[in-house]
């Protein structure tokens, strides 16, 4: 980055709420179902029908506002954003332009210098998603099909102030925002799966100046990494323009993830926003506000601090265990069953989560419940199985409903810890490997690992490695 | 089945209740009011072939009260203006006992005045709009034409009240329509807006003043009041009405129902041509006006919204001084059935549209304002939710001043 200029970045983030029903009717909010399965006269906007605003969507949206530290407006209203496109068959999108749901929020992120930085949120408003267009050909004729499953899915749009100064901050903001929203259960916030869409407004200005210059909007980034790359690319592209004396013009560009660059997009028609006469004003009562506040869970930051204090975790471990609500709840459910917090952390992070990812399962629906994992870890902690065997047992827990104890029994994973058995084993290994014994005695520490490995192998992995080491040391020194 | 009055008739309409409050009454509706299985084209090519999937709440309630839905009359395109509308004729020629007409700027009341009968627009928000294919959602409501205030009250008693399918209805107490003949607090002070009277031509003014005298003879206190912004009602209605019409007609794309153009290169052209071929010139002009305010002059629309709020306040001030306001319903010089341009339509409805702007109830009583070429209709507008008192007033006035034509 040139020393003379700095980037000024603001984000516009659309988040699909995971309410059970759509925003203005009772249709299931499942955009991915068989096309046009989840439709009714309201979301098809047939004449004579009147939208019915969903309380569930309001509450999911309001929780988003609260965890983003916004001021919830007691009174808000819908407007009609007028534009004509086949994905919007009534000619306008219901959105909140004039009276948004919430204003003036913020999120603290770790800034590029490592210190916390507060980024402001200008406003959050609700709107309905539009239908999905599918372009195909029928013979040689191109045809466009409209799938209304997504029409009426509730969205919130989060508009930040232009407080970010680089791609790292933008990426960190989106990560933090995603964590917060997932915590209250309002959305999965997946850029990859389309439940979150992030557009960035990027402009440049001389460092030290307060002015806001002409911005360029960039769209179509479908991962946080792409967001960072697109902002970095756009920053250097604008820098190049400025250095060659070209003016920056207000326009929209699309990120091309293949070519890793932004390309200009056909100008989008910006329609007016007219107050909607059919959806009643949205009022947030004291009662609702108190109810919403009481439903807020313990959020990641305080939870991290508590995990450090209560369980003695290192900061990094505590953050790992608290960044997702499901993980934190699973973790505590395991710890509650008298498993040491560090063992629980280690097994969750290094074994459970990677295994779930591989199997495309989640902590919510996996057959490896906290109870089952805790039983396994209890055996590990009591030296009844060793770590290698425990990993084998865990793999089997995913595919069977047997208890860990039964699996250990059935497959003979029980750890051999008896002194006489192990001493016999060690003596055999020492006798079979005289050169390694000599090497160790002449100062090669590696030889010990070799001998432990031989002993473990001889026990078919069932020996307690700690005990083996102790016996070996006693014999060798 | 069709006739020159009905675009669709159903002789087999089943009577659900043999002794309901409306048993034996034949109700005519307009084809923008949903009756399950009936063609519901709202007088527009844009809805050609559209068949209602369900009964409008109003239709459902009328049937449950024993009324027979006799047919749907011919109507102007999407209910804008009265050219081609046969609702009033259905009543005048005895083809129906009750006619429901969409009242966007007074059409139901104007049509009633033109044939010398009773026409009523209820308070905004007390009758469900579910199933009404409307044009200007914040101003329109079901209007009722009938030969007596009691019949209107009987209909209101059946159709008014909350409906869990019209989510736009505000929380309010539905007026009690059961005692229209008695028990309603009588109206005594009637206001007349000076600016309205001054705008009438001499013959109209004379007829209106005579009617006022007859009201005074009937024991009412008539008081002249000032409403300096009276002229603005029409402008406010035109600007907001056109904008809402433009928005609410956006859904007529010819893709899922209605007329679709035969040939088009792409979807954009298909929309443009389908809509160009669907709407008539009059409606197109109105929608175009709305688009102008939406896209080119939003500030004027915002101003109109602010003026609407001001007119509501000013009207509320008048209702602190009097129980109701009296106006003629129609102008002799602007016959509604011949109003073919936006300007003529607004002229013809200039005196009734005030109640649409404010959402207040208004009733037209025949036989009082009599000009040489026919009755102009006495329009009485009351404050919000005074519907039952207004109907009671119309009943008493009609019965206390016997001997009128």
C-alpha cells in the first residue's frame, strides 16, 4: 500500500434468517426444496391477498440487532423498493428504507495491530428475499424459469459505517459478526451456501484526510477469503487509476473468483422507495424488548473469559471452545461429566470437530453425544485405554450405538497397564534390540523412542505408553 | 352467463342460511371482489382469465348471513372512474338489492347520488380487504349501495370487524350496527365547509342551500366552517393515489395470468409489450403519473403525504365543533358516467374523495340536494368510527323530512 493513500471500506451484509416460515406468509422457509414447492397465493403475490408479517422473523431480526449492539427502534415500517425484474413479480421488494429496524451499533474486532478496534454499524433493516431465476435452454431456445421457494425468505441487511481500513479488518469484522449471529441462532451466516452475502464499498483517500471519496461497490464474493482478496485487488486497482491520473467513478464491480480480479458490472437500476400501505407499522413493546434481551445467550467474549477462569484453559483454547455456541455447549456438557477441561478441549478440537467435518455431520445431530464422548474420555483418563485406542473407539462410536465400554470390550482395546505384563514385554524388547540399548547408553535419546515404539507394537498398541517409558528408564539407567 | 349489466351471473348461488339477517337479499359485486371460481378480471385485460381461488372475506360473511351473491357487474378498469360501470343500474333496475362497489375516491357514493339512492363508505380499516383486488390500498374500501340506510346497516353488521386474513386492519372497536333506528346518540351540529360552497356553481349552490334549510327545519344546527386547505384534498388524493396505483399494478406482468404478448425478444420486452397491450389509456396515464412521482419527483409525493397528515388534523379540529360535515355528493357540471380523463374523474369525485383521504365514513342521502337536472345527493361525513351514528342520522333525516321527492 502506498504511504500516501489509505483505503476506506464499508460493508453491506445481507443475512438470510433461518425462521421456520417466510416473512409474509406461512410457507416453509426452505429455499433449497424442489422448485416452487413452498409457495402460496401470498408469496406468489396473486391479486387480492394481503401480506402477513411474521412475528418469528421480527424476533430473529431483532436478536441480530441486539447482538450487534444496535439501538432497536420502537417503531419501524416497510417500504416498497420499486424495480421490475422477473425475480420480483409484484414490481417492488418490501424493505425498510425510511424507518429501519435498528440504528447505531458496533462490533469490537482485533485490529491489524492486534489492539481492539471498534467498528460502527449504521443501521439494520429487514427485507424479503426475491425469487430465484434458473436459466436453461429448451432445444435451442434459451428460457428462464422462476423458483419462488426463496421469494419471501426473511433477510436483514446490515450497513456499516466506512470504518475499515484494509482487507484484514473487513474479514475480521465478518468473522466476528458471523460468530455473534450464529450464537443467537438467527442464521448460519454461510457465504459459501448463500445464507450471507457481503458487498463492500471501497474508496481511497490521502492518509490523514477525513474526506470520503467516490466509492466503488464490489459484489459476488462467496467466501471470507475472497472478500479479503477482492478488497485488496480493488484497492490496488484504484491506486493504479489514481496514479495514472484517472478519476474514480461511482459504479459496481463483480469479483471473478477464477481470474481473481474485479470487473465492471452493468449499471443497476436504483428504484425509489415508497411507504407500503399494506403492512402495518412494526412496534417493539417494552415487553417484547425485555423478552428478547432475556433470550440472549452468554456471548463468546464473556464466555471465553469465563472458560479461562473457571476451567483454567489457555486463552487460545478458551476462544476455540467458545467461538461456536454448539461447541461451547458440547464442551461444557463433557466437562460436567468430570472430564478434565483440557482433555475435553483437546479431543473436541483435534478429534471430534475434524471427524464431524469429514462426515458432514454437526454437533447437534451426531450420534457421538457428549455423554458417549465423556465415557470414552473417562476411560482414557483412568488409563483404561490409551490415546491410540481411544481414537479407534471414537471412529467406531460414529457408526454404532454401542457404549464406548462395550466397544473397548468387544475389540480388545483395553490398555495393558499391569506391571508384570509390561515388565515382561520390556525385557523381550530389550533382549531383541541390543544395538538400540547401546545407542541409548551412548547418549542417543532417539533410541528411547524407538524402544517405546517397539514395545507398543509388541503389545498391539494396547500398552500404556507412560508405564512402558517408566519401566524402560528404570531398566536402562 | 352475461347480460348488459352483469359480466358474470350465477343463478345457482346457494343460500347457506334460510333465516339469516340477509336471507333473500341479492348482492351484486364487482369483478375485482373475489368470489371463488368466478372470473375476476377487475375490468382489465391485465387480469384476463384470472379466476378467484377463494371468497373475499366480505363475500364469505355475506353468504354466511344468508345473502345470495347474484353476479358481478361491469366495471371500469381496476375501478378507476365510473365509465362503463353498471353497479348502480343493477340496483336501479331491481337486479340486485345491495351492490358492493369499490370506493377509491367516492365511486360508490357518486354512483348512488346519480341514481338517487343511498351510498356508503365505511371508516377505513373496519372492513376486511382480503379478496379485494384494489388499486389504492390506503384510500379504498368496499362501498355499499342500497335503497335504505337500514339495509346498509344490516350489511355493515355482517361484514365489519376484524379478519385474521387482513393483517393491515388496525386494532379498533367495530361500531355497533345493530341499533340504527334508535339508541344512537343523535347528531345535532352539522358543519358546512365554506370553501366547498364557494366552489359550487350558482345552481348547485342554491340546491345545496335549500337542503341545508330543510335540515334546519328538521331541528339541526347548521354551521359554516372554514377549511382553507379544502382545495388540497384533490391534489393529495391524485398524487398519493397515482403512486399507490403504480405500485399495486406492478404485479400485472402477464406471466402467471392475464394477457401476455405474443412475440417478444426478451423478458424486458415481454413485460413492456404485455403491459402496453393490457392497460387502457386512462389507467396507463394514471400509472404513468404515479411513476413520475416515484421516480422523478419523490419530494412532491413526500409533500403530499405530509399534507395528508395536515388535512387529517384540520378535519379533526372541525369535528370538535360539529358532529358531521355536509357536502353535495356530485356536481351537476361533471357527470361521472362521462368522465373520461383523469381531470374529469377528479372533478366528478372532488367532493367525495375527502373521506378517502382521511379514511372517515361518509354516506350519501338522496332527496335533499335537488338541482334542476336531478338530485346531487346530500353527503354527510363523520369522524372515524362514527359509521353507525351516520347511518342512524341518515335514517332519521329521511324519515323526519317526509314529503321530499
